[in-house]
């Protein structure tokens, strides 16, 4: 009986060590910012920000000096991403499981930033639906691959 307990303790200890290692690696790469975009100042007094990292999307909506509403979404909770573009500006509409039928909207982004964020998010959504593990891919390579995957042939 004592031999069994020692064996079980070693197995538990090994699993805890592996889990801690996995968690540590996830924590190190979780803060890798793939893309960040901010609404344009003259049109918005307190600019909103969207940041896409390896694990989540953070939308920061500012309403006054040093006042912000921070919304964090897991990539898996994103259903669809739309971009509305004009000659100078763009707006992102992010449809999620969390917010129901109303999209999370970020307005007055510069046109290129709105398109770039849309491509990376759409690429990430496709990768996750196909159960592709992106954790081992170098940051620059990941950005390029997600952009390629999320690109629409009609959008320039």
C-alpha cells in the first residue's frame, strides 16, 4: 500500500509540474500584442483602443480623463468580425457569444488599422474553429499567417 501511495504522489507531482510549466508558458506569451489600434483623436475626444493578443481581445472605451470601460473577450467567443470603411476611417463590428445580437463597435479607426485588425481577428477565428494551435508560432510569423488567412480578396 505504501508503494502505491508513493507512486501516486510522484504522478501527481509530475502532473502539477507539467501544468505549472504550461501555465507559465501561456502567461509569458499571453501578453504578446499582435496588433493595437486607436480611434483618431480629433473625431473622438477620448479615443477608444482595441488590442489583440495571443489569448484575447481587449477593447478600452474611454469616456473622460482617466475613466475607461475595459472589455476583454477570449478569441473563442468571437463569432464574426465586420469592417466598415470609408476613404479615411473605418469602424469594426465584432459579433460575439457574450454580447448577443448587438456587435461590439469601435468607430473612427484609421482605415488601414481597421482593415488590419479585421484580418488578424478573422484569421484567428478561422484558426480556432479548425482547432489549430498557434501557441508555438513566432509572433511575426503568426501575424503574417493570420493576416493571410483573414484576408478577403475584395478588400484593399
